[in-house]
C-alpha cells in the first residue's frame, strides 16, 4: 500500500513539473499585456522554448 502512495505522489509531482511552467508562462504574458497594452507573446514564449532545450 505504501508503494502505491509513493508512486501516486511521484506521478503528481512529475505532472506538475510538466504543467506548471506553461501555466506560469501564460500568466507572464497576461501581466505584460495588461501593463504595456501591447500583445508581445512571442518574446516570453521563445525564451521559454530556448531554455527548455
């Protein structure tokens, strides 16, 4: 039973590592658009893609 709990927790953490950076990226784009008034989503997306390699 403990074995299953460990692997469920491990799977949840692994899923978070894959999902959260893209969610934070969307928030960064929304804040920048709200502050500057211009939609420049390409700069943060390209920086993320470059750093993910």
